[in-house]
C-alpha cells in the first residue's frame, strides 16, 4: 500500500514555517507498514489542490492532507475537496457541538464564521477534533482514500494517532505489525552494527532492524511483519539489549532526562549540576520535564574560574596546575555542588565547546565529565567534534547517561 | 518567475529526518522575489526523479534540487540528471581537486569511490562545494533552469547563498528587491499592527510589510520591489522602529542573545544569571554564542528554595511571606548572584512554568523577572500561557530583552 502526504498552506511556500507535520506523519505511516512515496507542499490555491489530487490519485492508495481547514477566507481545503468529490457541505451537528464546546470553554462568544466550521461534506466520514474547531474528513473513491486533517501540529497528531490510523488499519490496510524500539546513548551506529552483526544477520525475513540516529543518541527499531509474534520481537530485542546493555536507557518513546527523573523519584534521591562548557543545557533538559522540581535542586553554572573557586570550592592551585578542563577540576566541581546543595548526586562538566579555545593537547571538543554520588566520583574525558552546538548536546546527554549507568542502575540493584 | 523545490532522499519518506532545507530555500528564494509554487520530496529512485522533473519543467521556471549527491550507491541524482538531459559524466578537474583537498585536510586516504565524485555532467555549470565533496550542478534547457545541490544543510546553504542565488539573480532573474527586517521582542502581532496601522496603510504598492512571528519574538520584514529605493525602505523602517523602539533589538539576522553579548563586550561589562523557572535556558542561550565566556560569569540555577537561601542569600522570611514567585524574592536573587559573581549585571527569574504548581492568585504562566545593575534593580511580573516549553522560552527572551532595554541601551547613551 502506497501513500502520499499533501501539506497545504501559503506559509509553507514562503518558508515562514518548517513543515514538521509531514515527517511525523511519514514516520507513523511507516510504522504501520504504509510506504510514503511522495510528500508535496502547495499553497492555498484551489486549482493547485485539484490538480495535485488528480495526479496523486493515479499513483497512490492513500492521500493524507493537512492544512487549510481554518475559519478564514484563505482556508479553502474543505470547499475544494467537497467540489472535487462532487459533494456538498451540510451542517454536521457533532462538529458544530464541538465548536460550541471549545468556545464555551474559552469563555468566548461564537460568531457566524465559527458556526460555518460545523459545515462538512455530506458523504465524507468526519473526525471530531478534540483539540480545535476544524473537523477532519475522510473521502473514499474507487478504493482510494483521501484524509484531510487540520494543520496545527498537536491537533493533527491527536487525530492521526487516535482516529485516522486506527480507522485505516482496521478498514483498509489490515496489517500485523509489531514494533519495539531500543533507545541508546553513547554508542555509534557502526559500533552497534559490529557488536550485533550476528544477531542482525540471523533475523528472519519478516523482522527488520532500522538504525535511527540523532545528535548524541541512537534508536534501534525492530519491526515484525505478518506472522511475526510479539514474543519473537521481544526475544530479539532482549538479545540486542544484552549485547549493548550499558548504553540502553529505555524503550519506545522514552527520553533520557525523563528516565533519569523517574529513577531519581523511585529512589527518593536528588540531583544537582555544575556546568561549565554545557552552559546550562543539562539544567534545561532536566527542568524541561514537568515535576522536576521534586528531585532537581539546581545548578551552579561556573563559566568563570572565579565562580568555580568561590562558589564550588574548586582549588585555585588545581586550576593553575591542570587547567579548568581537567579531571581534578571537574571532580571538585561535582563534589562542590553536591556539598552546597546537599543533593544525593551531582553532575559536572568542563570542556572546550569551540569554535575557539582549543590547544594541541586539549583540542576543541575535549570535555571532562564527572558524576558524584555518596559512594564516590566517576570521571572521564571525551573528544567530541568541532561544532559548538553539537558538542553542548553530546556532552549533556553523555553526562546524564553516566549518571544513569554508573549510579542509578547500580543503586537500583 | 516561479520555482519548485525538489528534495530527494529515502530518509525523508520514512520520517527519519525533518526536511529543514526546503523551508530555508523557500525563504531565500522569496527574498529575491522568486515565488515557490510547490515543494516535493521523493525517494532515491530514478524513475520518480525523472517523472517529477518532467512534470515540474512544465509548470515552473526554476527547479532547485537537494540530496542524492553522496558517493554511495543509493545516491543517484547526478547520474539521473545527466541521463535526463542527455549528457554524460566527465572528469571535472576543479571538483576532483576539491575532493582531494578535503581528504588531505582530514588526513584521510582517498579511494576509488571518492575519485568518482570528481565526475560531473559535461554540459552543466558546476558549483564547487567548499564544505564537502559533492559539487553542485546547473542545467539550462529551453529557458528553464535546474540546479542540483548537496542535501547536507550547511553545505547546501553556503552554496545557495554564495553561488546559486547570485548566479540566478545575475543571469536569469534580474530583480531589484530590497529587504529590511526589524527584530522585536515583547510585543505581539496585533499590538504592532494597531500601533503602526497608519504607517502600514501609507505604504506604496511596491513596498510590502510581512509579520514573521515565532515564540517570544516577532520580525517585521519590509520588501521593496521594482523602483523602490533603499532610502525609501529605510525611511519606513525608521518610522516603524520609532513607534515601537522599546521592543526593537536589532535588524536583519540579529539574534537577541548575540546582540546582548555585543553590547556587553562594547561596554566591557559582565553578566550573571539566577534562574528558577527558566531552569538554565537563559544560561544556555547566552553560552550558545561563541566567545560568551568573555562576558558571562555564570549562573546559579536555584530550583530549590534551599539554594535560593544558601547560595543566593535570599531572605527565608521573604520566601515564607511572599512566596518564591514574588517581586521580593526575584530581586534578592538578582542582587545575590551579582554579589557572589561580582558581575556588572544580573538577571533573575522565578515563576510557575507548569503544567502543575499554579494557584488562583498565581496561575501557571506567572513569572517574576528582575534585572539588576550597579544603578539599581528593575522587576516586573508577567502572565505567559499554560505551555511549559513556551513559558520557559518566553520568560528567557523577555528577561534578556529587559536587560537590553533598561540597562544596556541606557548605559550606551
């Protein structure tokens, strides 16, 4: 089964917004075994929409559309689709009720334009939008399916996940697909490939493994098709996880900073950080998780040596002798912040993020990371790359990962 | 003149990467007055590429392609384009030299596959890639132009900005377009529209104003076409800037945290921060700018009241009496971090980022911000929204903006 994704909106063509919808949709469709052969973005233009629909209906089984369903004049997707399928708009009571509900909750008056949002094509299947006023639509024609959804990402995502994909997989594309994603940190694609070469080559034809890398992280996704069972997939996932267990921090949609928060909460432990080269990014990751105030005490961002000395109690002589980017200093930073915050664990970083500040002995990308707990301090140096932004992200995720591997997992056992 | 953007790569269709290239390219093209009527993503598939090229050549004047120029087997764009235009590949010495240079700089051996990257279509114009091994190509055919560039964003961007756009505007699309972008913080689209209503309606037909909002920021772009002069554009930009001068932090590609860094450097002043609800995001913004260590001392991220008291010297009684999210506490935080770091200026934040922790008096989104200088402290409370992520960003940008408006600009005068 082949699909196309069509995103509609003038704002996409002047580059005002980055279209994140279509890659997310492609991922979800891929997930249930529907292959996307093309993604197209066009403007709010009836003739372009009609022309593109005609062309795509000759090439694919499904077309998934987002955008152009708002209440203003320039949103023309609904009218254009109805005309294309020879349909007319009629008042759809559940859609109107939904619009009224949303306005009532927001304490706002409903006007004539908003009431129009209750009008829907008479022959289409309608998806009520629980997060907004624009309903989704599903047209069926000659065994082809055209689904239209709102363009606001969180409205589209909820509709796609909870209504569109279940409908598609139940009615049109009955598949048995099982996924299991393994989330890793601190190990590269080629290293994993080498370590699990024998497992990968022993996979039966109906089970596939995909490598999904991003800065500082790597996800491994096992997908079983047809007769593959959950037990089989889990067995392979376990084999892979055993082989690289140090680096596996979670499964599925797990996020490293959330996993760490969960582990700290379970143990009733607290964390603080002392950041130099990561400049607050670790603190930002941790505090981006709701409820983090229950286990995160805070941080001292010691960009200057002065703060390292005065606030964190780093030995001035150690900085002079070994430099700020050194085992000695980063360990003292971790111990220092643990002491002043009274936390159970502490993370410290000191490095050269770049582009300047490197030397032959300590080139740009050199980062020392220390993690301290009541049981002792672990520290290690890393050589990341020459891109400041990526160095900050990689050092931060690596530091969180060390906390998990060396202290939280052990503490749990 | 109409253009299409064609991005090629299997990774785009499985949703592994978000295509940021095409929106950036659309922006640049829009900038020189070339209207993008369609963006398409397809896989590394010769028949799909050929079919799409044929179709688009009937519809637009320019096609800008990225992707599929790598050295591996699945990168087929170069061969497919050469075949499409009835051309053959020949060794292009400057391209080969470029490949050799890059391998030499990286201290790596060049192999047979890499040498193949020197081969280019004989009739195409070639763009040397200063940041990578894949050259760009330009085919001309029946007054239509097809440009192919590498898919790696920073390689493509440098090639597009410094080679492709200058070539296009000199040879094919001679336009007189002048842009001036005004960068603002702390004022919404509708407020600006109201404040400059008379200026906007007085704009001549050949000068247009676009509102480009993002979280916590708003850019206003004036574009003059045809006979519009730079003097005219500047006069309107000045009029608008005067009207909302408090909120204008820069022009063109200015970034708030970079502007602040520049102002601090000019004055030889230093900054520190004390963050509660923003959790390190202000520190992260500041330290994401190369060279920030010369003016940024560091931060105390006081997520717990304990740290507010012990590290920043906040009065325990003030927390009890007024709460951590209060004028009193945030002012003491700013004064405290300024004292311990010895910086000239300090920023402090305390608020309820959400989703939990709100109360009827202080709902989610309430944030107190204080900025301290040698001349005194300025503080103010804000009501942002109910989205944690957006609240953190908005509070951080607002705090930086206050530093600029209340202390740095004054200091300059």
